[in-house]
C-alpha cells in the first residue's frame, strides 16, 4: 500500500513539474523581455542613451541624442532618461534646446517627459533657449487642444 501511494505521489509530482517546466521553457524563449519584464528594445535604447552620454565629444553627444529624440515609438522611460542625460551631458544651451525641442515634436512625447523638461529647465542658462523650449511644449499643447476643439465641432477660445 505504501509503495502504491509513493508511486502515485511521484507520478502526480512529475505531471505537475512538467507543466511548470513548459512555462519556464516558454519564458526562456521569449526574447522580447528581460528578467524584470522590460522590453528588450527599451533596455537597448536606455543603454544607447548612456553610451551616447559617455562620448567625449559634445558634437558626438549632440548628434547621438538627436537621432534618439527623433526615433518613432520612443517609450516614456527612454524619453525621461534622454532628457536627464541631455541636461547632464551637453555643454551648449542651444544643443540642449535642439534635442529637447526635437523630442517635444516626437509623436510619442509624453506628459512624463514634459514634467522632466520643466523640472530641469534651469539647467539651461540662456533665457532665449528656455523660452524656445517652453514655446515648443506650449505649442504642442495648443495644437492638441485645437484639434480636440475642431473634433468637437467648436473652436477654442
């Protein structure tokens, strides 16, 4: 009797383990997420931003940041990291302004990115560049509101 219970227990354990192993093997085949559940393309973009920030040349950083800021489908964490690194790593205010305005014009520009820009705006010393960045953010907001007003059949006043 004991032997029979032991055999049944072993069979049930093996069947349950096989189901779990199937899930584990399927998880390992999923190459779109890392161990923390982040998308692989996001992880790669964050690494790219950091690699660009580590360049010695300000011109190289500027060009690299511009390419990333123009990228379609740029995710929110990447936008936030890009803004922080632009403020930290670019020396010239006009270069900072160019990258930030380009990001604002990106179709995926987010409220979180807007907040990061506003919080760090004092990292730009030039009043003209601050105004240019603010204008870009405000124009984008006005454009969205105007489009909503047109859709609803009324003009925004």
